[in-house]
């Protein structure tokens, strides 16, 4: 009997050790999988993101989880401590006030960036150059001629202009900056009279996201929309009958970025994604197939967009814009509320 008990005890001991080893190995495997996975929050359209993400995963073996979110909401999630490794998207003007949230990384690819995209803080890595544009639905615009901001004040367009809340949407904040400088003749403080008139033209329609703007125009819910170039190119490629208008008063083109959360537990993997997205191959694919302008000097723009020489380009004071972001968005919302209560 004693011998039997001893054998049972040994068997139980071996079983316990086996279970412990299994749990230990499972935990190690889970930790390894977690290390080889990146969580990326992005306002980019999913059809834009997917091909680049798939190529990165195939090349590196690192899986990427994409969370679709507006820029403002994404920053709020990072501040709240959510498990996010990178913010991919959002202009450097919109993200600029939150520099302290991000990890300083100077990718080697920056040596071939354009001067504008090279000379930014290391917390920001420029990804693409993004002109603001007006998008029109050619099927329903009729004889209404739209060549710039002034034309949006046509009474026939009242209530038919798509525009997102500039507090929530990075591209709409870019549009606000563009119209302040363009309609203020270079002085943003002088552009508010126009902004107030445009708000009246919205007729209470302010959208919650960038995607609602370009999809709303493409689907015919609005005649025109204030959006960004690549969104319009994507709609063109999908067969929508839309037109891209580069405002005659002037166009602001601002780089958007890739931003590594300084609290990421996967900094090295995040760096690899930054390096990949700014590599020549990825930037060439983006320019040729996705309608975005590269930040690299050695990559030609898509043939679906005009050259910078063909548009009236406006230069803005980036530090002034970043410093006034909250003030300007607050003022816009105040004017919007005043118009709604009239």
C-alpha cells in the first residue's frame, strides 16, 4: 500500500509540474505574440490602410491591429492610457499641441524627405503631403460653378455643403486653417468674416467625421464638400463622378504623420512600421496606387493629381497654427452655435 501511495504521489507531482510548464509556456507564447503585434489607431480610410498593412505584415511577421478613429478621439484614447502603439494619420498641425505624448524617433528615411517634411520635431514623422481641396459631385452640381471658397457662398449651395467638425476631424481643421489664411489674404485673423458666412451656408449641417464628408458628396447627399485630396482620388478610383477643385484663393498642403506613443511597450516594432511606411517602396506604392503625395524627394506624384506648380500654394506659420488650434476650433464652434440660435 505504501508503495502504491508513493507511485500515486509521484504521478500527481509529475502532473502538477506538467500543468505548470504548460501554463508557463502558454504565457510565454502569449507574451511573444503580444510583442509581435502592433495596435495602430488611424483616421485613414480602411481601403487606404489595408494594402500597406498587409505588405508590412508579410515583410516583417509583425501583425497589426487597426482601430479606426478620428484624430481628436485617437489622441484622447492615448491620453487615457489605452493600449495604442502608434497614431497613423492626423496633420502635424492638428497633432502638434500634443507633442509630449509621443516618442522621439528620427528614421533614416528622413534624409530624403522634402525640406518641409524634414524640418519637423522628431516626435513627428511625416508620412504624406496632403492638400486641402473642394470636392464636387459632377452628376448633380448642375450649372453651379465652383472654383474656390468664394463660390461656396452661392445661395443655391445652402445646406448642401459637407463639412466636418474641425474639433473632431483633422482634415476639417486643415480646411479651417486654409480658409482663414486664404480669405484673410495671409492674415488668419482677417479670415473670420468669411468663416462666419460659410457657417451660415452649412445651414446646421456639421458632420462628425472626415469620411462623412467625402462619402456624402460621392453618394449625392451633398453637392460639394471640404475635404482632402486623397479622399477625392479614392472616390474617383471607385468610379464616383466627382471633381477635385484646388481653391483659386490658395491651397494649404500640410504633411500628416506617424506618431509613436511614448508609452508603447513595443517601441522597436513601432519603429519598424515607421521605417516601412516611409521607405521608397511603400511611398512609391502609395503615390502610384493610393493617390497620396509622397514626403520623399525621390518619389514622383500620382498622375491623378496636379503638380504644385499648377496650384496657388499658401504657406502658413506652423507654430502660430499649433499655438492657436484650440482657440480657433473653439471660435468656430461658438460661431456655429450662434448661427444655430439665430
